[in-house]
C-alpha cells in the first residue's frame, strides 16, 4: 500500500513539475512579447510639407504609446468642437471612474466639472489622466466606447499599427502604436485643426489660483518647436512627438523608448538639428488620410452626441413669428450636474522647467472647494408647473440633471441679467429620444425676455426668447 501511494505521489510530483515548466514557459513567452514592445528606441522624422521620411529607426515596430494616446483624445475633441457638438465652455463632468484615474492628474473630485478648454490645457501641459477620461466619457458615453472611436479614427487616418483601449495612455497590454503612426497623427492634428493646434504650444496655465506647468521642455528651448506631446510609463520609456516650423520648413519627429527625459529630449534636438535643413520649402499636398464622414467613428459619435451645427439665431423674432424652429439650433450639452461651479482658467505663456511626467507622482489637490451658489429653482417638467408667458432658452441636454447643470452655470455667468428670472427644465421628444430644455421664465413681457437674452449673448451665452 505504501509503495502504491509512493508511486502515485512520485507521478503526481512529475506531473506538477511538468505543469509548472509549461506555465513558466508561457509566462516567459508573454513577457518576451511585452519586452519586445517595451522601452526600445524607435524614431522617425517626416517632412510635414511633402510627407517624405527623412529618418527612420524601427518606425513600424510596436510600442506602448503612454500619454501620446492623448493626441488622439484631443483629435476627437477638436473634431467635436469643429462640428459644433461641444465648445470651449461646455462642462466636462468628472465621474467616479474619471476622478479615480492614476496620476498624473488634475485632481478634480467626482461630480465636479471643468470646462472643455481647461480639460484640454490640463492634457497638453500636465498630461492629466483624469481630464482625458472625463472628455472620453463626455464624447463617447463610456471610455471603452470612446476607445473604439479612437481606433476607428486611427484607421481612417492611415494609422494601421495602432489600437487604443483607453483615452489617457495608462498601461494596457492591448494598447499599442508605432512611431510612424504617431507622426501621422501629429501631422493630422496640425493639418486638420489649425484653429486649435496652438493649444500644444501652451507652457503653463492658471487653474484657479494654481499655476500648472507643462512637461514639454523643448518648448522655448529649440527654435520653431511648437508642440506636441510627451509620454512616459515604465514599459514605454520616455516618448516625445515634436512639431517644428522654421520659415517655410516643417518637420514632425517622434522619439519613443528613451531611457530618460533628458536623453529623449537631447535625441530629439539632434534629429531636428540634423534634418530640418533637409526639409523642403515647397509643397503642401495631402499628407495624411482625411476623416471619412461615412466612417464607423463618425456614425457612432452622432448617435452618442447630437449634432448642433446650425448657428443660433441672433435676430429678434418678428411680432407674430413662430420661434419653435429655433429648437434645433440650440446647443445640446451632454453634461451631468456638477457639484461645484466650473473652475475658472487663465492661460499663461510663461515657461517653467519641469521634470518628465511620472505616473507614480502624488495627485495634485488643485481643485479647491468653490463658494456655494444658491441653486436655480427647478420646476417640474409637467406643463402645468412650467411658467407661462415669455421664456428664454439657453440650451438643452439629454438628461434633466444636465439641463439643471446648464441653468446653474448660466446663473453664475450672468446673475444680474437673470435676477428676476426662475430657471426650470422641460422635456421634449426628438424622434425616439427625450431631451430637456434649460429655460428661464418669469419675464413680464416679450421685451423683458429679449433684453435678458441680449444680456446673455453679450456674455457669449447662446439663447432665444419664445412664448410658451
């Protein structure tokens, strides 16, 4: 009996040893795949006028993008702004998921909000992971949906070696790119959104009373460098995409897998110095794939964020004119009600040297508690409880909480103009979707409503007056 048991144990031991060897082999194989993408040098320099590759080193090898990922998040943000779906002052509400993102981050509390412009500036300077996720949820509903939009957009731009799994570049083994693809994206950002490209040259900005300094130390150090983005995780090494404009010459250069921020920056400086003189002073043809209006990314974004390309009517309606047709012209803002007012922001160009971004850095508690604001009274959405007579509409939202947030923000921006008004929300159907109007009532006459709307427009708040 003892001999039999001894044999079984011996055989079992051999089986477990074999299983252990197989498991370790698989583990090492996976580790080898990850190591092949991790912190290995890759670079490319492209003439941004002609598309000619001036230098390439393993430019099509897979690499982890780290915070270079935010370039695509910003691409889709600029696209939404161009199409009128959001604007610089649209509230970006931070969900619990967004607020919980690892540093570096802006440090906004869950339920609070900043403007789209503040989110953009925090990404191009501090590389804020929480802002990236909050923007992704604003534009895509969920971060995973937005990542699918990012990958679809990458394909439409010709970035065949890139897959996105999140909006900020925090470690994910399924998220990868190439130096070539990042160069294409860098060119596309300048080429497709010249009106917003200047954000990438921001060296610092004011967030409340706190100055946020940027990570891109080549800005101001090398003549002509006007962006674009830095990135770092342990697995990616130190990454950098730079755009250079000097006279008629333009370059986009990418360095990935640097061993330190300083060595990465020095390598980029060498590439710019060597290849900028070789760049063409002529030519400005199509360099990257244009966005396809029939693409899956655009189709999905339209279902997630209503289109509002039609401008808001600025003229007053005639005495007997119907204004209901203006409904489609008003902004549809996908925002939940922020717990505090949208934080103020003042850009500032002064550069301050800053160490390369470290995901392990402590969170910055820059989002100070804001003064409490008396909320605007919210009437029931039933027609019997809504104010009668002339009202002023400022926007609409896909949720009642979003409409209420718009009311609160409008009062903060134009308290004097709305001193005698009462805010309320009311629902309406558009196709199979319910939206909620953000309106102010209590005006004694049409003239009073017009005057209030005129005062709002002077503060860049879109509106129109209508009789209920």
